[in-house]
């Protein structure tokens, strides 16, 4: 019964394997992963590999959620961002599933800026693995690519391709989605940013995501967003105290219900926009 229910959910969210869902975390989910242009969140390299080059200091985050509040179905991940002398780098590991079915995704990232940090390019290397009880496991290797460009200090555009290498699982291409995204972020004020992106899965209609991030004070920021396909609103909060941040996000799917995301992150300084 649990396996049948899980398969039904995966079909509804438009991917056979759930790797696209498993990259979500408490902070990114607040704006529905609207990170094609996100250089101000430590986990944004999962959506656009070019964003990690804007970090100033080491970041570490741990996240957990239970998709649609289904018993026994869990998503847990650990994300890190590592500044090097000339490049930015990140490493993450995410697991999704239950006692019958497990997915694992390990990501290594590197990116670099050019032209006085006005342009950044990056790559992700992903290792995918699926384990099903009493069946053979399957694994694959894939790549993502991304670019960020600062048009003016207040306006940034980005483009990314996830699974550009068209990795396959069990011989099927559509188990790991090929997703292209184009986005813009506009920051009219130091404490307020708006996000707009269009994402297209190779096999499904394009999705429009609109999001915002508001920094209320040094301790609190608020994120909210809406996606058109599927129709999913979200709201999230981040509470900061010195080098620790507590992240929470609630996302609502009109067919499957709500999902609570929780996370904690550690950072000594923060990113360039923070």
C-alpha cells in the first residue's frame, strides 16, 4: 500500500523519480526553489550551479520534511557551501523515501566569476541512486550547468539546465527530468527582493514562479511564492541569531495537501547580498 501511494504521488508531481522534489529545503522552498537568479541563499547552487561563487564564508545546512504529511515518507538533506580562493564550491547529499523505497542524490558543485563578478558560470555533478526492497538498485551520473549575469546592481538574470547530460535510470530518460529555467531577480531596496522565473520540464508544460524575500530585521526574513504548474503557494520564515539560522516553510499542493519544511543552517558571515 505504501509503495502504491508513493508511486501515485510521484506521477502527480510530474516526475517518475522524485529527485526534483528531494532537492527542496526549508529556505529554498519558501520561494519554491526560485533560484535561477538566487545568489543570496546558501543552497541556491542546487537550482543554478553558478550561484556558489558569490559566497564569502563556509555554510552548512540540515533540512527535513515529510512530503504531504505521509507517514513513513521522509526527505532529509545536508548542504554545504565552501569558498575557495578563486572559485565557489558546494557539496550536498539528499535522501528521500521510506523503508521500501529510497532515493539518494549526491551533488558536487564548482563555479567561478568573471568581469569583476558581473558574470558567473557553474557546474554540478550529480550521483543518483534508487533502492527498492527486493529489487535491484539503480544508479546514474548527471550534470547541471548554469550562468548568472548582473545587468545592473539591482537586477540579475540567470539561466540553468538541470540534467544537461540527460542521465538515465533503468534505461529511461524521463526518470531524471531535463529542466531548463530562465529567471530574474530585482532588488528595489536592500531588504526586499522579487523573483520571477520560468521553468520547463522537457515532457510537461512550462511553470511560472513568482516569489519575494523580505528582510524584516536582523533576526527575521520572510519568503513567499506561487507556482503556476502545479498550482502551489508557499510561505517561509528564517530566524537568525548570530551564526545560526532556523528555517521553516509551508507549501500547499491543492491535490496532495501541505508539506512542512524545517531546517537549521550555520554560517559565520553570510552571502554577498545578506
